[in-house]
C-alpha cells in the first residue's frame, strides 16, 4: 500500500511539474488554440468579428492579471481567457486573409468567366518566376499596373489597376524580376481542381492575394522592358546569382545549385528530382533550415577564429558570444536572399532567439523557440499551416528535439538571476550591461547543463536521420503517398556529403561574388564538379531503392497514436521496457480501426465524380466495401492519375482497387488510368476489345496491368453483384461487331461502354462519350429500364448529346457534367444544359462546383441519396 501511495504521489508531482512548466511557456500551450482557430477560419470563413473577439479576450486576461485589488481573487485564473483569445485570433486572421478584395480598381474586377472572352493587355512588374520544366508551363507572378483594351485601330482604353496575377507561359521567357511586361491574355479568376481530401486551390491562392490568372502561349507575344521596374535589392541580387550559376555550372547540376542557393526549386530536372524523391532527399533540393544552419555555422566559426587571433581584440572580448551575435547578420542576409520559405524563416527565428537568449544570460528553451518561430510565420501568413513545407519543417525539427533534448528529470535548472538583461529598463545602463556581457572580464556564469560526452558524428547523423524520417513519415505519406525505403541510409550518407562538399562552397561563392568574381567562380565550379560526379551515384542508388512504398493516408486516430507513442518512448522518464510497451500498445490501438473495418466503407453506395478538368473519372464505393474506378481523365498538359486520382484514393485509405473500368480509349478518359492501374493493381480491368494499335497510350494501358483479370463483355452484360448492388453493362451489346481498326472517333464514342449501378431504387448511369444515335438506340432497347437517380451527361454535355428521347427514358433527378473550366469546346453546351433542366433534373458541373458526391445509405427501409460537395458539405437529400 505505501508503494502504491508513493507511486501515485510521484505521478501527481510529475503531472504538476509538467503543467507548471507548460504554463511557464505560453508560446507553447497557446499555439494549439491558435492552430485550431486557423483551421476553423479556413473551413468556415468568418469576418473581423472573430479577430475583435480574440483581442478583447486577450485584453481582458491582461486586465485581470494586473494587481487590481477588487479582482485579486480571480487574478490567478486570468490565463483561462488566453486560450479562447488565441483561437478567435487565428480564426479572424485566417478568415481575413481569405476575403476577396473589394476595391473597384483591383484586378479581380476585370476577369471574364464566360466561355468566350476577348483578350486584354496586362501591364505590370515581374514579381516572381518559376517553372520551365519540360512538359510544364512557366509561371510568372505579375504585379499589375495597367489594363489596356485594344481596339481595331489601336488602344481603346487604359485603366490603372493593382493586384497580383499568376500568368502561365508556354515556354520560358527571357525576363527577370523587376522587368516591366505587357502580356496579351484573357483574365480569369484563379482556380484549380476541387476534390475531396484536397485543399481548395482558390482559397490557397487567395490567401496569398493572388486572385487572377491567365495564359500566354508564346514568349514572342510578350513586350518587355528589362529592369524598367523598381525591383528590390534582394530581387536584383537573386537574379544576378541565378545568372551566375547558369553561366558557370552545366546542367543538370546548375538546376540543383539554383534550387539550393537561390530557392528556384523548379529549375531541377524532372529525372533528378525523381531520384532525390526516391532516396528521401527532396529537402536538399530547396532552401531549408539545414542550409541556413550550415551557413550560420561557417560564419560563426570564421568570426570566432578572427576574434581570437586579432591582437587588439584577443583577451578583451568573449569570442563565442560576440561571434554568435555577429554571425547572425550574414545568416539573416542569406535568409532574405533566398526568399520567405517556411523552413528558412523558422530557422532564422530560432537562431535569432537562441543568440539573443545567450546575450541575455538566459538559457534558450528549444521548444519555446520553435513555438516562437511558428507564431511568427502563422501570424504573418496563416495559410502556411496547411502547406507541406511548413508541416515537414516543424515536425522534423520537433522530432529531432525530442531525441536530442533532455527528458524531464534530467535537466539542471539554471541559477536564479534576479534581474536578467531583458527585465531591466531600456536605457544607458541596459546598453552598458549588454556591452559588459561581451567583454572578457571574469568567467562566464554557468547556467546550462554540463555536456555528458560528445557523441560521434556518425551516431548523431544516424539519430537525426532516424528522428526526421520517422517523425515526418505520416506527413510525407499524407502529402506524397509514398515513403522512401532508403530515406534513413541516404540521409546519413548524402546529406552530410552534399552539405559540406557542395552547399558550403556554393554559399561561399555567392558571399564573395561582389568582391571577387574570379574566386566566386572557382568556388562555384568546385561545387558543380563534385555535384556532377555525385549525380550518377545518386541515380544508381535511386534505381536500387525503387520508387518507395505506396501507402494510404493515415487517419486522425493513427496520427494521434503515432505521435503520442513517439512522445512517450522518447520523453517519458520511465524505464525503456515500460516506454516501449506503452508506445507499442498505443500504436496497436491506432492501427486497430483500420484493421477491423478495412479500407472500404460497407453499407454505403458512394458515387464520386472527380474534378479532373476536361475529362471524366468516377470512383464508386460499393455496399460490400469493394472499390471501383471508371475512367481516369487526362489532358495534354498533365496527368490527373498523378495529380488528382492517386492522392484522392490514398486519402480515402485505399491501396488497391477491385475494378478499374475504361469506357473508351480517348485520352481524356484513359490517360490517368495508366498510372492508377500501376499504383493500385486492380483485380479486374473492364474494357472493350479495342485493338492495341489504336494509340500508343492505349498500348501502354494494355501492357501495364498484366496481373489483372479482364472479363469478357458477355459476362459484364449479364451483370455483376457487389453485395446488394449490381453493376450492369448496357452498351454495346455483346454481339456487336468490332473491326480491327475503328473507322473514326465517332465510332469509338458510340461504342463506348455504358454502365448502370443500381441498389434497389437508387441507380447511377455512366455514359462515357456516346452520341445522339446511341442514346436513341438505348432508349428504344431499354425504355424505362434506363431510369436512374443520377445521370452522367454524355460527352461532357456537348451540343450533340442528351436527346429528349434519352432524357424521357432515364428521368434523372441529377445530371452531372464533367468538364474543364472555361474549356475551348464550350462544354457543357448551354442548350444541352437547358434540355436537362427542362426534363426536371438538377445540374452539377465539375467546372464550376468541383467534385460531386452522391451517397446512399440504408435508413428505415429506404435509401435516400445525400448530395455533397467536394468539402463534404451536405447540399440536398433525394428520397
């Protein structure tokens, strides 16, 4: 009994000590409230009222915390108001960043959303440029100044405007930041694909104050006045550094150095980026906290060496704190040079806080400093919370702190300092005290823990790589869908090698570029030579490692279990055996829901029409839990199998498909399926007997899934049961004639597969690109048996689809048109939409509303269909 009492007392003391330590760090315990506010503001919007409420609560807490005699009894509870204050502050700031501009001369008021619009001439300064990879457009961020509406005989009108525009160019233009451009284009509101599990792209760009986009086919159409604008010193220096790298280092090494030294990530060749991704080294292709840390360490070492060797200063100035303070400024200079990336700002804030804490004779708390960096970033730009860069940067740093910082009970408290530097009044005495800290007068006070022996470099690098890889694994899987199998070993070997043999001389070359271009060229050439020699080794290692492990996105319970188990194992003061047992139990409980229920959702028929631009792709969750994908979309400029469908399926918790179906082999239905079938290995592929030489893309589709069963059309024509639901092939009939070479696109469209998915009175009709002739034949053949709750508009709603006979037979409650926004084919055609409305159907357009979700569940003997948008918001119920 006394043992149990002592154990309870120890646990209570530990909990009380932890709570006391947490409340002493308001930057840490208030941060979750602020993050929750940002999330709420992003999802639901809001207005200035949320920010005002947060400020009022914060002022109330400050008021109660003061020594006010009538309120002295409740003063100790004033901190309870700070949590809600931080929540509403985050809510309000995020909502404000998402509010569209309402000024009449903002660029967003001159956009055109009609099918056909006349181009205008946009004039403005180049604020940023990125892209230029093969097969991708080059993007320019234009700071708009004017709009010119051209007439037949010259300019018709000129209007002064302001705002940012994201302009895509077919090829890389020879322009630099600060150039003044005039570009002929059609101004459109910034948009992107809207699908479940993915952030709203309009919100993402709007949070960066970019509400307008446009496209210019060729740089020859752009008029440029080099350096006519007022580009800042940072922008001019960055442009000069990029030109210097391109001139002195051959490709593809020049692209890597441009990404590492100046932040131009899109300069990296696609094959090189794929090798780095396979090895888990993608962080080395962008400016990160590692780069800033290496640069700060070099400056600190050089300055300390100088201060110790210079005669007049040696013996009079403490070399370490003085060098730390002086090295801070070139580190901040480099941070400004490479731009405002999340890891750079985070590292700059952490280095600055640590240096200032040392000058104030205070030991820097790494957890508090990390929280301060997060506050700085998210107060300025709340949207960063949802970006992969922010999440990976802070999670990796926290994981390494959990490994290398001391656990509770091991820390030595610093000696009591009655009045530290930061608690003294800001006057001459304060400056004198600051100067005294830097003088070599007496030994420095010992206020930190004594080192317990130096770990070997290899052991430290291994622990750091292990912590970073395991800590960021859920975030990497969520954003990218793959976990590099060689990540730990590659980081141990190549991170140090590239940092000290490539990054360090590269940084030194840019530092001495204004003083000695010859020395800068020699250092940069050295870095380029080593990097060019390492690239074949990296390519071979990537081939041996493979593409990585394709994994479904972790759910919220698994995320919570993963990080809670890691925290207990690394930070608990209990013995190792108890920590490992507790962590293993928590991980098992986190994996248990997925192991019991499986990836599919049973008892639900969910019909999701994905937004893949000008194309079609449909995902079905069938009532017995099996998964089916019909078509994969595809355009000439991108592969939705990579950018849309694979992330969507992984975030649904799927790693394999049961059925992959292709209605017909047009590119806008086929292209995405090639990669999806490779990643998700469908058990069956439903396809017509098209000749393999119909197109090279279709040949890749046929050869890419050798292990999948391909049932004959007769079997599908008879119908296939998936629990209580049935999927039936309605067209073409099994005895239809298939020539060796289809005579044309019309024949291909009219012989595409048409499926009907039915669960009792709830049904969905998938029509592909059939035309009017096929519609009439099906109406004559099936009549009322075509009746369906939801109809996929044939051929994306072209002018030659949705005949009155077909609509009369189907009698849909909803008609869904899958089309690209502002597409060149004017789909869906206004007359086609009008015919659907005249038949009594509701209309859903993926080009305007994003993905559509129709969900049927068994309820009281009925199966009502709930209609949801891509954010899972319920919009209607069909009884």
